[in-house]
C-alpha cells in the first residue's frame, strides 16, 4: 500500500494511455477476452497479510501473524495470500548482505501455514525505502537478497510466487525500474526457471503507469496493479497521508465523477457530484474545469444541457491560445459547441464552462457533458462504478497487447475511517469489475486498518467478507 499520497507526476500519464483510457470509458462494459492462464489453480481470490512482516519488526505495527489467521482465510474461501515482507530490515548492510536465518525461519513458518491449507502465497519484497530513493546505492544489495530468497525457495511448490518489489516509486522511474526488473529476473531464473514472478509498473503500481512498463520476454510472469481510486475516499482520515483526506466521504457507485482520465481543476465553483451534477458559481468568472491527461484528437463537438439558462464562456483548446466562445444556454435544451470555435480544432486540451458574469450564480444541474464525432461519443462524467470498470478495461487491454499474462490486482481497499456501507459497496464493485474481466485480486488487507477481519473479536467483518467472497 502506498504510505504517501499519489504524486502529480504519476497522474500525468502518457498521451497513448490518456486516449486509450478515455475511449474505453465510452464503451465500458463490453466483454473482453479472458486472461492468460497457467498460474497455480485456483489463484483468483486473495488477501494481504499486511502490516506484520513488512513492519521493521513483526508486531511493531500491531499485527503478529498467527496460524489461526491462515485457517480463517482458507476456510472463508480465499485462494491466495499475498505476504508483504520487509526483507531489507533483516539482511546485513554490507556484502554479502546475508538474510538473518531466524527471519527466514519465521517466513518459512508463515508460508507453511498457507501452503498446508492448499493456498498460494506471494512472497513480496515490501518497503525497501532506500532502494526507491537511491537505486544506484542499493541495487546490489536488493539483488543479493533476491538471490538468497530464490535459492531458499528453489524447491518450493508452484503455489509459492515471488513479487520483485512492491510499488516502485520516487527515483525508480520507468527506465530505471525496467532495467532493475531485467536484472532481478535474471537472478531469480538462475535457480527458479519456472517460478511465477509478479511484476508491476512504477508510480506505486499505478494503472496510469502501465505504458512505461517494458514487459519482459518471460512466459512465467504475473502483471500486478494496485487500485485505490478515488484516493479521497479510500484514504480518508489516513494518518500517514499529509494532508489526510477529510473523513465523511461516501461512495454510492451511482454518483457521477469525472472520466478517470480527466482531473477536476475547477475554481470558485461548488460541485455536488450526486446522481446528477449540480454546479454553483460562487464568484464572478468562476469556472468548471476538466483537464484531460493529454490532448484528445478525433472529436469536433462538445455537448451538454443545463437545467436553467446560464451565460457561459466555453474553452476547450490550449491555455496559451485563450480561445473562448460565449454561449447562452436554455433550460433543458441541449447545447452543442463546435470545437473549432472554442479552440479545440487541434485537439481538446481542456473543457471549461465559465461564468460569463461578474457576480455569483444560483445552482444549476449539468447533464450530458460529452465530446462527439460522427459515430463516437465520449462522456466526460461517468458513474463511480463505470470509472472502476473503465480502469480495469484498460488493464485488460494492456495485458492482451503484451502477451496476455495473468493479471493480479494486488492491492485494493478502503481505510476503516470510511463508513462501513460505503466500504462494502466500493469493495464489491472493485471485486466484481476485476472478476468480470478475468483479473485475479488480493484485498488490502486482513486484520489492520483496512482489515476485513477483526482480530480482537476473532471474527470476520461480515459486510466486507461478503463483498469479497459473496455472490
């Protein structure tokens, strides 16, 4: 799990992703091919044994793993446990970077509990913070630790998988990370030529960073991504995020939200995203501003409807051109703007609906906001559920274009300070969207702040468990 808020750079995705993901929203829900196969069966439904072995020392973060946890997970119907481990805290600082034998024995014990119950286990290299910050100074140590892990588990059953590194970020940019993946795979393959290995993109394993991942020529790889959108919902009140998103945000699934490849950069405007979008211009010249993560080509019209007459300035081209067109809407009548008139003839770089008066305005409902071309329509507002589906559509498409490896949504979860009903709805929607596209998944996490299990009561939180393994 990311221990800090997402970085702006991770959101500024490449043009190819922007166009692909944006188009996918328009056709979300169309069936996609099944995933690549061959991973240990059954692989699909998983959970993270988190905040235990990836703490500096097990127990530091309040979780100490017990055999009963493996029993509870297996009995509930989970098929895989992802096991985050801070190997870097248990290896010597100087060459040959020896892993503490007692720590190996503890990991063996936990792996054994899981394997004995017929589940797969992902041995995950977690929280090597120094590697993220200084790859040049720590790659040798990371590879040496991996050589020991690979040798140690060379005879383990096929249901033991390796994950090279959790959530590469900071100095691990695409080029650096791609080079490290190649080196680490070579080390693992010295002793484990057929071991399944889990690899994901930079940007905290963000879906938006997939275009930068150079997929290796290796047919025993699992692609992983993590999903915590919308971050302001899943991480509300999270103590490690600065500033923490405020507590009280709900998730209904039907509430409108910007297309997932667009950001809301509005100013002086109250936006009430419900089953419909209500806008209030709180000041003169205020604006509702949606910014795509790359210019969009192929469209020639912008359409929308307002619930009352509104005086607007509409902009859709580069900021430097400052091209706007005055528009007077009529209540309930669709307005269609030629993109050439609002600066978008060379590509849509923004969509701004601006108050054309010097005074605040009363609320109005905005409906049907979309880009159009002959035979095409791109909604700029989608439901929360459609946003999840569109994101996973893109993951599936990317995987199919890169040899169809099995895909694992290795982390998704909503922090416990969100209301339970919203957490359950969001969790079910993410799980269902993943499974509908043939994606495996591992919920974050078992028994801590995001946990589906209450370790004090010794019982599952039934709503979350049902969202994960129910119908």
